[in-house]
């Protein structure tokens, strides 16, 4: 998209119809709703050719049309409804009346809420999240590879940024694989429509908030995917983008009002400096550019101070939970959003779904910066953000430093110790998601220089530390790649397409090293799933000495001792300094090898190795 067009289109859209011919009634959103919601207020957005010229009428017991809002663009109406607690499920007709013209009609349905216990159940530190980019995981339905009318129709697996054909059915076909691995939660990058002409596979430039991208499947299939996950004891996280929309979204091409998005005299990127939001000495313009600047030419920055935008986004997200029953939200580019709106959003979502989990992507440069965005006003921000947890990039960076860095006062494994020692900044650090890599950064196996010992050590630390662990698809089979460019870390999962040379979903399709990696992760992940001490147990860590870092996860039933030797040489560890946690224990079992250690007074640890030991009396 050329820069000039990306800016000028805003002003054209309010004075001329940018669609060649939009229907008289193009859409109503949300297209249906539910009775029994905690919030009785609902605002419908209505889009159609000069729809504002019409009078709106409806009649249904328990539903009241309280206000009709006309805005700058006559192609929009915003309808305020009040749905009382006495309203029953059913359908009614909304009439759009204009003298001398035929009436327009929309049949609106109010459904009964589904209160099944396995819906919106929340994702906690009892879980292990597995992140999937649907386009790159598995092609379960080749018939949807090309969809007529989409701006990017061609599937070309030889092109890094083209669509490759993976879809929701492909994920559903491999849920048994994830279950066997020890995964409890599936996180898909955005699966809703991304009708952009280039790199539409990633999903973060949304162009239709209420529909699954037809190249991934349908709304009904997505709901079936969530239902199947729940039936198998798996949970689902939905990835949300508040900050921006793709410029081909209908409400960007034909905006309701100029203030629908953040406008600038000329194209202005965000400065991407989160410190500008919290800097007590900072300038207003730096903060404004950080929050209101665009993320990319193709991604219009939504104006979250606009009450119509607020209602649209909040209701859309509530709609998806009630419709599909997802268990948690991951919030993309969280620091770039309006903080007061996000707190209001969270309160409204939590009111409807009190167990739903929410965590924000905060790729920032310090623990304090991360804590600044979390709920509880723990760092004197002045108000409660209502954000339960964050994507813990500080632990991720500290894990990489522990594995690769040279030992120093604050370097090497000491970095990990020091980062975790700052957990006092959070209301509850166990709600943070800990990870080694994801779709925006270099793959973990490459980060550790394809050193298999470091790989195993890192996986063990990930799966035994506090918080909610998250893996990126393919980590368990040593997929590699550096994120320059990011397409290199988004390769197809081998075996996800008919005709692939090897099927890594099967034991027979893996190489010896891949098989060792898979079995290592599988053993530890399933042990974690069966061991509450590694989920909700307390964490006690000790100051590293001579490159050896020791911590314990424990509850009334079990005590797990984790020992990481950050040096390349084998070392012997005398354990008397850990008596606070080891008292009463005389032996241990190696969780991975099942080796019995008859005496834990002195333990030998190979270089760059993490031992996970279940202590025994």
C-alpha cells in the first residue's frame, strides 16, 4: 500500500462511497446476541447505502430501542438497545423505513446463553500452551486453499510470505498429537478474516472481525474446533488485536467518522517506545506518537477514545467468547492501546466471563515496564489496568542469557535469578506466560546455537519455573530459524501437507535427534501435567554460585529440586545450603531418566544441564 493512498483514503471515504455499490443494507453487527448478559446494553452498528436516511423501528418484549445515532457518514447508524432481564430467546425484525422506498428488514435473533462448565474456563499455571500459526501447521482441507474474491488467493509454499494453505481443520486433525505431547491449551494466531493483498497468512491485519477467514474455515468450524478441544480436555486461547485493523476492513474503507482511527497530517509510525507511556519526565508528543502512531502502513490505528470504537471492539470480543466458548484471550501489542479503555474493556469482559484468562503481549525492556501494565496498581500507576498477566519477555530474555551468557554479577544464570527476584512487582506473577520463543522472534533451537544440551536445559527450565509455560509449534522437533526476516521462523510443520517428504507428527518420520527432543519434552510436559507442585506449587530459589542455579517447586505432596549448571564443565554440588527445602529428604528420582539417586548430599551435574529431581524421604 502506497503511503499517500493510505492517508488520503480516510477523507475520501467520508465524502464518497469507496465501494462501487454497497447494498442498501450491507450488514448489522453483532449479527445476533444473547439474553441474560450481565450488561443489558447493546449497540448495533448498521452499514448500508445512505442507511441514515431511514427511520428504525422494532418491537420485541424486553427489548427497547433507546437511541439511534447518526454520524458523519450517512452509510452508518448506531442503534442503542436495552435488553432487559425478562427478555426471552427469540427473533424479531428490525425495520429501516423511508417514505417512498421499500422497507429494509433485518431479522435479529436473541439466543440463550450456554453455561456449560467447560466453556470460558480460564487458562492457568496448571496448563501448557502450544502456539500455532494455522496457515503453517497443517492443511486439513485443500478445498479452501483458494477462495474467489479474496485479495490473496494463490497458495505458494515456496514463497515465504504467501499463504501456504494450513487451516483450522488441519489443527483439528492433530489434536491427538498435542494431547500426547502434554499440551493442555491451544493458542492460534488470529483466525478471523485478513483480506489483505500481501502476507495475509499471519492474521494481524484483521479486515472482518466477525468472520473466520474462509481460507481457514468457517465460524461453525471454529466453534467445532473449540468444542472438540474441550471434549479432549484441551483449552483454547483466542488472539485479539485491539490496536489496529487492516486497511481493507469495511469500516476503514468507508469509515463511520474521521475519528474512527487516529489521523495525522502525514503518515506517522508509532515510535515503538513503551517508556514514553510511563516516563514521568516524558513529553506529550512522544506519548501520543507511541499510542496513536500507526503500527504499519497496512494497519490503521484504531481510536480507542471513540466510544463507538470501544463498543464495537468490546462487544465483538464478548460475542466470540459466548459464541465459541474460548477459554482465554491473548492481547496483541498491548502497550499501544489506550490504557483506560483497556481497563474498562477488561471489566466488562470479566463481568460476563469471570473465569476467562487474559494476558497481554508486552515486549518491553525491564521487569518494571512489564509490571506497569498489570493489574493491581502495584507500581503506583494511579489506576488498576485490570490486566491479570503478561507475556513475560523478561523471563524469556533471562533464560536465553542463562543458557548463552558468560557468568557475571548480573550476567549468565544470575540474570534469571535477578529477574525472578523482582516478582514482588506483580500482583500475581504466576499469571504471566513464560516462553522461549514465538512467531515474532528467533526460534529457540537457533538461539542456543543448535546445542542440544542447552535446548534440553532450557526446556526443563521453562517447564519447571513459575507461570504458564508456552511453546511454539515445532520447538519439540527442533525447528530452527532466525527472525530476520520473520518469515524464517514461520516455516511449515513437516508432515502437515499431503506429499511432504517426512511426517514429523509421527515417531517414524522424525530423525534420531528430533525423536530425542520430542521424547524429552513429552516426558517433562506430561510429568508437569501430573504434578501440582510444578503447576501451583511455591517457588524458592537460591543465589547462583559458580554458575549453578538451584530452585525448588513444592507443595504439601511433593518437592521438586531443579539444578541448572550454566558452566560447560561438569560440577559437583554439595546440598547442605539447601537444607531449608531438603530437610527430611535423603534421595531423589531423576524425572527424565528415572534414575534413582540414593544420596542427595552431593549431586553431580554435567555442563549446560538442568536436572529435575523429585525428592524422596
